[in-house]
């Protein structure tokens, strides 16, 4: 067998095996799942400021949260100060009839937990 043929076969086998190994590793990476959700427990404001911006604890009826937003049901939406909420660091707000949705990012669940403790809601 000629030297050039041996070199060509060497390259074919080397890169062929390398390709197969890379493909197998890529499949393993794709099949990996992340079972852990990371959330932040750091807020840059006092929770009492949020309570006062929502019209005090007597105005708050229900608090729900997802990983990125906080939904607060209130008795009187007119008592809610949206500008004050935005000053606290909210990424956005949405007001529906008696529910205000506040986007706090990945620490919304922690804010909801603190808000429930502050308003003594379960």
C-alpha cells in the first residue's frame, strides 16, 4: 500500500472516530435535564415600602407568585401607587380590575413570601 493511501486512511479513521465520539457526547448533553430552578433571595427595597405602595395591608386580599411575577389582589385598585412600585425596582406592572401583576424577575417568589408574612396572609 502506498504511503499517501495510508495517510488518507489514517485521516479518515481518526476524524471518523472523533466525529462519532463528538456526536455521542452531544446526545448526552441534549438528554441532560436541569431539575433545579434558581431564584434570588435578595431584594433592594424594604417590604414595608411595597405594602404601602399597594395601599397598606388592609387593601391586600390575596398574593400569588410565579418565578418571575407577583400577582396581588386588592380591595381598592385606586389605593395602589404604580409609580412607587416602579421606583422599588419592578421591571413592569399590569393592572386588571382588582389584580395588579408586578414583574420582579427571579426574586418574585421571595418577595411574595415576605409580603405574605408582612400582611399575615397564608
